[in-house]
C-alpha cells in the first residue's frame, strides 16, 4: 500500500487513538500490534509535519502503550511494533512530493488543532 494512503488511513484512525488510547481500550488483544504500528505511523507523521511537540508525542505514546498494556500487550511488543512502523513510515514520508506533504500535513495539523489541550 502506498505510504500516502497508509498515512491518510492513519490520520482517519488517529482521532480514536491519539490523546487517550480510546480505541486501544476497546480492541481485542490480537489487534494490539496493529494499534502499536498505527501509533508509530502517527508519531512519525506528526513529527514530520511538526503537528505536535515532542512532549505531546511522548505523552500520547505512553498513553497508547499503557492502554495496549491494559489489554495484554507487553511493553516490549508495543515498542517493537511501534519502532518498526515508525522507522518505515518516517523513511517513506521523506519521499513525498511537496504537494503530498502539504496535503498530508494540512490534514494532520487540522486534526491536532481540534484535539483538546
């Protein structure tokens, strides 16, 4: 799947995962690696677009890690899935055209602005 499509899917799902892990709290244990990977994708995209501060991103990551842990995912498994997805997404984001970057970042920044602080 092209990275831009993956990022857009992640952006759509992010409203459920960023800020509190609400999706993770309702997910089945087998879905946890996917949520950790989604978290890694969103973290990479948010960094790439400067949509959140480093402190906000770390807080969201820890909330997601805690929420997936409450559903049975080990911290090591979360970190592994997160790191792999983060690295792949960061590398692929670097290949976006200027127009795709602008569009992707505009969506992410709009979502970040809508989040309660």
